């Protein structure tokens, strides 16, 4: 019956989220929750804890967009439904630096009065020394530090509560605490971890059950590169104190998080719940639940059984992809007045996943081959005129052999897989000693990728801005070495070819430096022509003159500030031409350090990424300001759809920027730490994982704040 349902009767309102970013609220993550295997497993573990009260740690593991945050927050909502007043749940998005920052973020979810309420079971008329002894005895399950009993007792005294709260927040003890015997901590990170355990224990005693969700834990682990023994020791202690306190700690992160953990830490984690891919039936359940919430009717239309199966397959069951595609497909079906068709699904997948055009990817291939020093030919014909030319041909010189790179748009149908099979057969018939690399510009379902892996020389490379250059470069080098061995190239020829390739690499690098120098000259000329500087050319960035509400304006200011702290490129560029720098760097060559850094191709790419990201944020802000100027009074459904499109456009583009490259700029930023701008080195040490947390989902946060009023 579902397959023949007509188009939606609900009008133009689209019930699906255009950004598919989980919104954390007191009631849950919002939206529909499909009960997958991961949801069942996690809920079962939570129910065990709510029934027994035995402290435990569970992990939620999954890639970006797999629904970790949604599930984590739904677990907190389940705690409130089941435990009621006897339970308490808190959600924390982990910061990208230290455990002290995590603890302070934990305290922001509490208040001084709330912590005082946790101590309500202690008689107010009890002598201070007896109260302190009682607190120390009760806290012995999680800490042997007597300072916590002293500070909590002082928190109950109006005359000393402010000083006690400051110390609990990680600040050095004030005079009142020092007089009471509290000494400055030799390890503030370890003290912060124990403080979290103390608060968890107090919560457990007050509310019986306490659940803390720690999302994106991998940000702390990777804040300074690969975690060292101290980080592992503190994390191990954190897991231990929560278990001892009788609390349930839910940690969520990327799959790589598990590989970063030491054996001792892994042993303290209980069940590991891996996020599940959505099946066709799951997608149908999601569609019906979403429309029931929006329209009061659990319809599948405008989708059908067949198109939801197709959608689940093409999206690889990734929830974020599914939700975004549902949004666009609902829009198209409503506008066309027809059910969703297979053709619509393919068109939307191509548009949403083919953000890089075929021309863009061809340019990326050219850059990789040029930088690696390969001699190559574009649109080279192998075989007869009836055959299609290959996109790139890399010959093994003086031999009828070589490696070719084929570009293909999204492979969405079995017929397209068959066409690629036939293409490879024709290439190898024309040149038996040949290797073939397939680059997919867009989307390649997992089942098609497995089938094509046996046909091509290496697994197909799906274009990903973050890893494409490394993947293609490694594949070409490996296949060319394989060809040399297969055709028996003599050692002298091989050495000569490699020397020539190195020479081409050096020449290409020199041209890149010269081109970048020319661009910097243009920037310098622009600065001379516009003496007001970037800050005055973009006054809205500061939030001073922005028409946006204060909360929304601050989101943009924080994003730009985070990028400036992370990159430091514009500051270094200005410093290179500052007159007062000349004497300190040894002569008139004030740009020596900057030029040294820019000789690195990685730094060049990272600088480009930071510039594009800054322009993207500024363009997004300007678009939101224009929308707000026009529609702030009484936004209609079509106005909200326009806002959805703005936010989705930002998130869609930002998702494909290689933010990981920003970590390369730490050298630019760190060099200014402690300098004349007073920069804090801790603030300068942001990593790409933290950058992703700042810039990813910015569109969703802006939309939420604007519509919240």
C-alpha cells in the first residue's frame, strides 16, 4: 500500500532537518529515534545501571554523522523517564584541550547552589571539625585528598563559600582555604579529575542514579598529538572515580578513539556500542515517525518502499546523509506533486555528494602528479579511435607500459559498474602492461566498491579533500614500482627516471614558491591601497555593528577568533612588513621566517584552507544578517526554508573542507605565543579535531539560536 501512496497533503512545510545535526535539549536530542541494534544495546546497558546502581563506563563509537550525539542525549532522556527525580543526567561536549577545562565545563552545568543542595543531607548545626571528618570519610571512595572535605564544608558557610567554589573550579586556594590547611595542587589536572569524581559521588547519593555523557572524548585525547602516559593516567583515573562513585559514564567518540587508549584504560571500559547503519526498514520507520511528529499522521508518502531501500543503499545507511537526503527529496516531491522516484534519488545524491566537480578533481590530480614529478598526458587515447581516452596517462618511459587514472562521477547503478568493467578490459587489451586507478567524484556505495576493487589495480579512490592527495600519490608510486618490476626495467634506466622526476619536482616547487610570492605581493599592494585594514573592512565580524541578536553574533565572533588563534597567518603576514620588526630579525629581510614556513607545500595548502574557511564564515554571516533584516519580525514557513538553505549551504561546504590541514599551521601560531600580542600558548595549540568542533555544525547552531528567539 505504501508504494502507491500519493504526494504529501501537508503543504510546503518540510518536516525533515536540512542540517541533520543533533540539537541537545533538556528533553532529548530532538527529532525521531529509530531503534537500531546500537540503540537497543545502549538502552539495555543503561537499564541495567538504573536497576542495579553499579557504577560503569560504556562507549559509543561511530564515524561523523552516525548518530552518536543523538543516541547519547536520548539516553539522558531515557534516564529522566525511568528514574524520575531519583536520577540526574548531564551532557558534556568535551573541550579540545585539558581535563581542567572539562571539569570547568562540568561546573557550568551546575551552580554553586546546586552543589550546596547536594550537601543537604549533612546537618547544618554539626560542628565544623566533625562535618569535615564526616565528609572526608564519605568521599574516601573516590579521593584520599583531605582538601575536598575541607572545601565542601566551607561551601556550606556563607562567609567562605565563594573562596571554596573558586578552589573547586580549579583556581589556587585563597587565604581562607590556606588557613584551613588547603595547599596549592602540584597537579591541577589530576585534582580536576578527582573533583569531578567527588561531584559524581554527591550526585549519586542525592539522586540515587547519576549519568554523565562525555561526547567527542577524542578531542581531549588528541589535543596535543597522540596522547602520552600522563593523559592516559588521568583518563584512567576519571573512569575509575566515576565507577567508584556509582555513576554511569557514557563516552562517545570516533572509531580511532579506541586505538588511542592504553590497555589499562580499555580494561576499565565496559560494553562498546558501535553505531548501526540504517536499513531500508529503518529509513521507513524514520520517515513515518518524522511525519507523525510534524503532521499527526505516520505517512510514508512521498517516499515508497522501493525508494527508501534505494536511499538507504546509496547513503550507506549513514543517518546524517539519510536525513539530509530525505529533506531534499521531500522538497522535490512536494514541488513536483509526485512521489519520490529512483531518478530523484540519484539526482539528489549526485548534487549533495558531488560538491567537487569533475573539473575540480581533475585539477587535484594534476597538482598531485605535478608535485610528485610525474610526466603525464591528459585525455590520452589508448587503442582505437572507437575507445574513450583515459583522463590521465602516466607512461613508463621507453616502455609500452604505464598507469592511467580514470575519473568517474557517482557510481549509483549496476549498469555503471558494468561500464567500468568493460573500460578496464579495453585498456588492458590495448596496453597489456598497464595499471588502472579509478577516482570517483561523488558517491560509491560499499557493495559497488567491493565489486570494483577486483577489477582495478587498487581499491577505487572516492574523492575526499582531506585524504585525496595522499591516497592518489601513494597509489601511483606503488603501481609504477610494480610496473617497473613487471616489465624488467634495468637499474640504470630506473635511476635516470627517478632523477628526472626529482628534478621536475624541484622545478615545480620553485614555480609554486614564485607564484605564492606574486600573490603575497598582490596582498601587500592591497594592504597599501586600503589602510583601514581587515578589521575595519569587516566591522560585522567583531559583532559591534551586527544586526544579529547577541547570542548569534557571538557564535560568529567565536568562530573567527578560533580560526585566527589557530592559524596565525594574517598576524605573521602583517608582522613581516612591520617596521619595528626589522631590527629584531637581523636586517631588512623581515619576512624570512614566513618564507621559510611557506616553502612547505603542506603549509601552503593549510593557509589556503584557512583563507577559504574565513571567507566562508564571513559570507555565511552576511547571508544570515540579510535574512534577519528582512524576516526577523514574523518569519513565514518559506522564510524558514530560506534560512534552512543558508545554514545547510554552510554546513555542506564546510564538511568538505580539509580542516585537518589546519593543524599544520600550529607552527605559525605557536611562534607568536608569549610575544607582543600577549598570546597564550595553550590557546595557540588548537588542533584540527578542535577546529572541526568549532566550525562543524555552525549552520545548525545559528539556525537553532535564530529560531529560538
